[in-house]
C-alpha cells in the first residue's frame, strides 16, 4: 500500500474529494493545518493597518491506495488542486503496511 499525504489550499478540498471519489478512493482523512513555503508570509489589512500572517491556512489529506493506483491518484490531485500560483501545496508518497488488530473479548 501507498500512503499519500497532500497539503492543499482549503477552497480546493471539494474538488480533490470529487476527483478521488471518481478513482474509487473513498476513505480519506482530512484535517486543518497551517504552514508556509516559498511565499513565506502574506500581508493582511486590518483596520487600515497591514500586518504579516506567518502561517497560512491549509488542509491536509491522507489516504491509502494500492501501488498501481498511486500514480493516477497523484495525477487526479494535481489536476483538481493546481491553481498555478505559489502555495498550491505538496504531495508525499509513503510506504504503508496495514497493522492487524485482534479483537479483545471480555
């Protein structure tokens, strides 16, 4: 199995979930994250005062696929999430093994 971890812009979450669902990926974990990359920070206006926001809001997606399905899942993520601007996100592919959990009965 391959564990795919992607950090994307929050407004692209729906498009990513739809793209993955079309491939048959149904079990996806997502969580809110904050971070920055090459853009370092961006400026916000608040009551006529500009200040830097160091960490930008992101969404972290995690899901596991069969090795032969990994490339198509990555391509689907890229197609669904790319805006062409800095800060689109990152994708990591890791090896994953399912750990067996035995049922405990009382």
